[in-house]
C-alpha cells in the first residue's frame, strides 16, 4: 500500500497546472520557506528514466521483481490502466502532459510543512486526478483511513488521507502535510497579493544569479541554517576530527558550509549522464589557519593534472600542503588521533635519519598529490596470483630534488631489506632489488623471487614496489610497470581532456573512476567474487555466476564517475557526474 | 551396554511390525550417517527400504565431478586469499550442498580424530591440503590415511615436529600416533614413545612440504610394541596399526561417533566390528556398512543416545528446510559455540557428547538458531518459511509442529508440548510467517532437538 500510495502521490505531483501561469512558484510560498526543489519537466525525466539502458538492465535482470512484490505491482498496473482509460492516453503521456508546468517541492520550518505543487495541462490534469482518486479511494477505505473531502474557498475541494492533504485549482495541484501551509498556498492562488512571500528572500535571489533553475533537470535551494542548526555540521566536523582521510578529502568544505547563507544543488539527467552540482558561497576570510593546507594561503590552490595512464581505474589529484597539515594536526584532530600521529611522527623521523618528518620530509614536497590506481598487468613469464590486486602509485614533486632523492633511495632500500627479514620469518617470498640509473631517470625496483614449482602463488606477486625519480618528480608505485608508464606517458594531454578548470573556476580536487578497467579487474577476480557470493548467500554456483556477471555488466553500462571540488572567489562547488556508455542509448 | 549380545547387535536390522522402518528411523539414519534431509527425501527413503537407503549412503551418492570441480575452484580462491575463516565457511558450504553426506560427515569425524588447528598452523594452503587428504581417505583405507597424515605438513607443524633431529627426537607425534590416532591409552609405554620417536627423526617441513632429511634420521635399531629393527617412519606407522589394539580403538571411536555417546562400548561388543576392520585391511566403508545395517543402530541403545554437535545441529536444520543464509556469519557463530571447524580446541579434538551442552552453550545454541531463522539473509527454498511450508502442504501451526518434529527430533514431540509451543508462537506475533519462524525456533531450542 505504501509504495502504491507513493506512486500515486508522484503521479499527482506530475499532474499539470495551467491555471496560474501568471504566478511563479516562489510567489505561492510563505516568506519562512527554507528549501525549494524545482523540476521543470518531470514527464521528460520519467521518459528518460523508463527508457534508460541501466534501468532496462535492472528490469531485465529481475531486480525490479525483487523490489516490488506481486500485490504492489498489481496495484501500480491497475492505476496505470485507470489513467489510460480515463484520459484516453498512454499513462506515460498522460503524466507528461499533466505535469508539463513542472513539479515544485518546498519545506517551511515554521509550519513544519512539506509542500508539493504540480502544474500542467488543466484538462489532462483533471482526468489524471480523477483516475488517481478512483484508484485511491477504495484502497484508503480498505486500510482503515478513508479519504475525507471538504470545501475550502471559492469552490476549491480539499481531500485528506491521514495527514496528507491535497486540492486542485485550475491546473495546479497542491499536496501537503500541513493545513496552514496548504491554506497559504491556496490563498495565494486565489489572491496573489495577500501575504509577503518567499520571492523576496535575498539569499534565494543571490543564488539564482549564479545558477539558473530552468537550465537544469532539477534544482534545489536550501537555507544553510537547516544544516547548521540541526547538528548536521557538528556531526560532520566530529567525523573529520576522528578520520584523517576524511579531513584530507573534505575538510575544506566544512568551514564554508558553516558560514554560507545557502546551498544549491543542480541535477542534470539524461541518457548520457547524471550530474549533481552542490554549491555554497565561498570567502577566503572564512578559512581558518588550520585549514589553509586545503586551499593554500591565497585560497586558490590548484590541483596538479590528473594522471590517466592506460588501464586507469581511479585517479585523484588534489591541492594539499602536507607539511602544515601534519604540523597543525593538533588543531584538526581529536586526542586519540593526535596520539597516533605523534607516535607515527617519532617513528618516521627515526626512519628518515632523524630528520623531522613533518618539517623536513613533507616540507620537501610541493603542495599537491596525485594518486592513481590501474588494472594490474603481468609479463607472460611472471607468476600470476589467483587474486589480482590493482596497481597503484603516488606522484609528488620534490622541492629539493638532489638531496631528497638520495635520502629516499636509501630509505626505500632499507625498507625492502626490512620486508625481506619479516618475510623470511613468516615463510613468505623474498624481494630482489634492482637499481637502474640513466640520464633520464633513476629507478629502484624490487620483484618477488618466483615460487618453487607446486607452491601456491601468493597475493604478494601482485607487487613489485618501485621508486622512480625523474627530474623533480617522485613516483612511488606498487609495480614497476605502472611507475614506467607514469614516467613515459603524456599525462598532461590526457588530463587536459578531463580538466575541470573552466572559466574562473579553480579545481581543488578531482577524482575520476573509469568503468572499463574497473570491469576488467572485476572479471579477473570473478572466481573469488563468485566464491564470496556462494558463501555469503549459500547460493549455487550458477546463481552466484549470474549475480556477479550482472554486477560486471552494470559497471560496463557506465563510463566514468567524476567528483570535483572547485571554487571561485565567491563560490565553492562539489560536483558528481556519472557518465553512461555513449553507445548505450 | 555390557549386556548386549554382540551377535544380535551387529546382525542386519530387519523391520518388524513392532519396529518398522518408518520416517523416524529414516531420519535417525540420515542424522547419524549425514546431517539430515528434507521431508521428501525421507519419504523416498522409507519407500525404498532400509537396505537400499544404506546402500545409497555408502555407495551411490558420490558427488558429481562438476560439484567436485566447483569445490576445488572455491577452495583454490580461498587459499589464494589466505583467509582461514573462509576455509571453514567453504567446508560448511560443502556439508550443506554435497550429495555424499556420509563422506562429508566422516571427513568431519577424522578432522576431530586427527585434530589440527589452523590457529597454530596459520596457513590456508596446508590446512586445505590436510582437509583434502582426510576427504580422500575418509571411508577408504585407514592405514593409508595414517601414513599420509604422518607426513602431512600441517600435522607436523601442529605437533611441533617440523624439525625432528636424531639428537633430540620430538616425542609429540609418536605419543599422539599411539594415544590418539591408533591405539588409545594403556596400550603403550613411555619407552615405546621414545623408541617410536626415533623412527620419525629427519621428518621435516620445508616450503610447505614434507621433506626427509637423512642427516637427521636415526638409522639405528629401535624396539617398540614388540617390533625390533632399523625401522623407518613408514614401517613404524605400519607396525603400530598392525597391533591388536588398533582395530578395537578405531571401532570404539566409530561407535561413539555414529551410534551412541554413552556408555562406552565393551570390548566384547566391539569385537565383531574390529574383526571386520582387520579382515577388510582397515577399509572403513565395510565397517560403516555393518554399523548402519545393524540391529544396534536402530535400537533404543542408539536412537536419541547422542547429542548433536553445533555443526550437526545447524547443517541438519539448514538441509532439512533448504535454508540459504550468510554462511560466514554461521561459521563465526559455530566457532563461538566451540565447534569452529579447522579450529579444534586441542590435539584431542572435540570431546563431544555431554560436553556440547551446558547452561551457556544451550543459550548460545538457541541464540544462534534465532539469528539464523530470523536473519534478513535467510530464505527457505528461496522463499519465506510460510511459502516453503505451504509448498510442502503444511498450512497451519499444528501441522508445522509435527513436520518439524518428524524432521529434527529424535524423540517425537508430545501433543501437549506441541500445543504449548503453538500457543507461545501465536502469542508472540500475529504475522503468520513470523509465527512459523517462532514455532521453528522453539522446536530447535527444546531438549528433544538437541539429541541426535
């Protein structure tokens, strides 16, 4: 019943409003409104959704059947048939016409009301409304919550099921959980000059200057106080204080969220991509000293180019100044984390011949870091383990290249020797070390000695740890092949294709995930994935194979996921973009 | 027990009007010779007769090659990951899915007999290698199995015999070979241990494999258990097995595992079994056949005279109701209940019998079954329990109580017990599926269910 009711409400939402083309949505809302969501063409979205290759794959794989039981499916199909019978249109077309004026959602904290306003073709909306009513009435009665009906003003009929109230006036459908909010909107529809409205909200007006709702599939504006006053930010800040990685990735966003008067979210969706842009106001003055490592002293730190060697699964590039981050850790983290950092600092300083790790070692790196993860490749004669781990590498730039090269080379060799001692004690394979010096670069690489015949090939054979120096570049890689790829590849050109530095935006962080190589490594590990599935579900092999192959095929329907953090002097944006395979239309 | 006539005991069971071959007897056979089956298979077993059923268990239920290949691929993946817990989960999976329940049940028996813990060995490759060895010989040649286990790297590591030098012979393996593996206490002396240990000097483990180091082997004359000479390790093992105490010892352990926990069978009662073992040159299958066809097995001396181990309890219920769930969780819970496969508690394995039950483990068993039955990951033949039971023509709680009793209880539930359980399930919830689950949980928590 709940899913069916939700669907019904969605259908109602999609229904159109021809009546008040003269009144803007924000003119209908009370001044105290704190969030609005605008969907310009819901019928088009529905069409895109229903015909999307990923959705079709989900349907073909039977996952839809697992989500919705037979009774719910029957109710939905009944509603679709009623709509088609009453409107004389295919149900998708009926909904498209009924919602041609858009769907708008709002939240008003003063009344704790959630509002949905739907506008479209008046004639079709009336028919769809009647269809939904005739479908909903018996269901509501059966559930013990019969549909109530009453007249408001000027012949407007209001309906109520439990706390959900809805009414229709000349092409506009209003649904809300708040009587006061519903009355306000209906009053505005009848007499638009009655009350001060949300249209006068200065922050909303400012947000629409930089981001146009009508240019996006859906567009959200929210008063940042909603987040600031409901412990949301405190919880986020607390999580950052306990998690070093989270702080490094997203710490810079917290201060801006705390100060920004609003947040906007723009969503774009079609067969090519699904994109979400979250934007807040941005001001260099809001950045405390402890987080200057994140944006740089001028609040305009730019991430280095994104590394995209062949077979890249994931790549991240970010502007971070690690030395001040390490040295200001007591201001960023809780005591237990700082205790760990202090211990690590002592150990690492000893490891680096007594040099101060935060000051001398991290200080010798220019701000910025690049991390790349690729599919792992093996030479024909190399031992290949049954479980394939991806290869990964970190790339940095040395400020004092000559001095640091010697230091890091010595540390790396010491570390390989240390690993050999540990491995010998535990019966694991030994590392062989090779040094290659050329005019172009210097490589110190290691490889595991092949196992004896009949012995299992352990997961260690995924790795051939390598350190490579080229000019002032430092490449620390899990495999020699990846280190050499990064040395030889034309990274700048590849990166430029994905560069998100556009206009006056500066990219602070850029993460990309590529589906093709990800699917490749999943295929290579298909056997262990099947095994895990069999054990976790007690499933037969055939069932497990079907599920894993479905997972891989779903990954292959996508192309890439990009996540970026970028800023101008006035705005800060966090963007997610999931790209689908271009040939999967 | 000492009053039982051995001739009667080991004669073939012939059903009579007073002791028919029925659902209860068939369920008893499957619980002991395997883990349990569903109602349909029980009905087919009754229709086929006891002799045919035993023959199937012993000879006709071999796993298809495709299933063996699947299991080999699964264990290879797990060995590659090095995850010891997953090895245990994979074995649980095999117990659930195998067509050859007797073979797997007997492999579990030998795992407790030649107990080796992954907690000490810490190597998935060697542990799986030993498991494959036990499975290969489980209902085959005991002599070959002992010879193989004597050179098994996991066993040698577990008993600290990976380095066994002639100047300092390690007595652990020699002691356990006689005390726990072949003869039992009282059938050897400390001098026998010292002499036998000399035979195994130079037996080492290198690169996860057995190696004979002739420089560390004591080639001198040894004297133990009546044998004398420059005996090698293999010859020593063969001599230990050839002593009269060996077949009696193995027969006693088989009877304790398959027939009854208590009392301990007398030598007189075991003599015919021991004789059969010797006659079969220690081929286990014939002795098992003698046990499962015997009057003793279907008598009051055997029925409900064992306590289910946690593995028997869980796998039995899962097989009985075609349950699918997250086996990694189940394996973890079994370990917490003291029955972590691949992780026996010590070199003696699991004591079994009454030691499975105390106030703490009884609660733990009930909690484990509750988690399993009510888990969101659990399905019954890929359905809800209610739908599964309806497919088996069980439409109400009264019918379900009888259904569960027939499948799982060595002592049938009395009508007043059923009524109490049904009333309790009805009181707990109004949801029909939840009522069936509640009833099932109550049935598997009562004392009758704990008996094998």
